[in-house]
């Protein structure tokens, strides 16, 4: 085969060579871009610890994550203890003043309920009269008392229990 026999196909050969050259150029640019990206990633990894190998970096990272998990577990346990303690603390007290005796001119008697989130606590009542004043307390468990409660005492207990029901739920 001589060059003369290829002469009618020179234009086709030139176009095919040009297309192959363009494809090679695109592949070269793509390879350079990928190599540059890999070089940036490698440099970032090297910045983590220049003297350490990747196994050491992995071990340190794993240990740090484990330490953070232990701290998180301890914090959750502490929060749980605080929530339990908080449930046993007195919530918003409710007070009601009233006139216990018609001969005493104003609302000088009162009942006040001090209850925790379970409805346990005490109701204090002070009855004011012209001759004397009496103060007494009654224990409350789950909103109930083993002692007879007056209407005013029941009212403040109901008010305190209503306050407890409106409080937002705690996160567990």
C-alpha cells in the first residue's frame, strides 16, 4: 500500500486525527483536575498530623469519640438525677386569703399549698380571729391528705395540682 492510495482519504484521516487529539486533550485536562483534587485532599490529611501516619490519626480520633461518648453518657445520667431531684422540689405555691369569721373585717386568714410535681407536700392554714390566731399544717400525698380538708385547703391544693399539670413535660 502506497501513500498514493491513501490520498483520497487524507481529509478523513486528518479529521479523525483531530478528533482523537481533542479527546486526548480533554482526557489530559480531566486527569490534571482529578490529580489536583487528590493533591488537595492529601495535603489536608497531612495537615492533620504531619508526623503521624493515618493509623495513628484514626486511633486518636476513635479515642476522642469514645471519650466524648462517655462524657455524654455521664451528662445524661447527671441530667436524669437533676430531673428526679427537681420533681421533688416545691413547684409554684398557691395561696388563698379569706375571711374565716364574719366578725373579723377582712381576709386575714389564708391557706397555702406547697406541692412537688407528684402532688406531695403540705398545705398550711392560718385562721385569724379577734381573740387568737391559729396556724396548722396538713401533709399531702398525691393531692390527698389523711386529715379532713377545708374548702379553702382543697381549693389551693386543686390550684397547685392544676399548676403542675400545665407545666411542660421534661425531656428524658
